[in-house]
């Protein structure tokens, strides 16, 4: 019985290691469409009132910001590809991505 359990454990461990090695070997694919399933329907899309994954997915796109921050709170490009700060920090010029679409909600 102990021998049988050890064989199953080794086979399972080998399969896990094999699957990890192939996923890291591939180059990341850029572009395309990401479809994510969310288990619940959001009651609203106001991130100030409700937080969590249900409002987080659509909210990140509806209320997208020009700049995001990484784990060290360093600014990273998002809707703005780059930016220039001038006039002693009083003026910020944002260079937005080419394919961003804006609308007034009407």
C-alpha cells in the first residue's frame, strides 16, 4: 500500500513539474481579447461603494487611469505611454496610447 501511494505521489509531482516547464518556456502573447468569467453579477459599477473582483474587472476598464503604480509605488504607463512634468511640477503633459477610445457616456 505504501509503495502504491509513493508511485502515485511521484507521478503527480512529475506531471506538475512538466506542466510548469512548458508554460514558462513560451513567449507571452500580446494583444487579442481576454474573456474572464465572474461568478456574480455586479449590482453596480461604482468602485467607491463596492469593492472586490465583481466590480474590479469592469471597473478597471471603465475608470482606467493614465498612470498605474507598481508594488513600490513607482508610476507605470497605462493609458499614458509617457509623460513630461514641467513648470516646476505645475504642468503634466500626458502622451496617451494610440488605440485608447474615449466617450462621454451618452
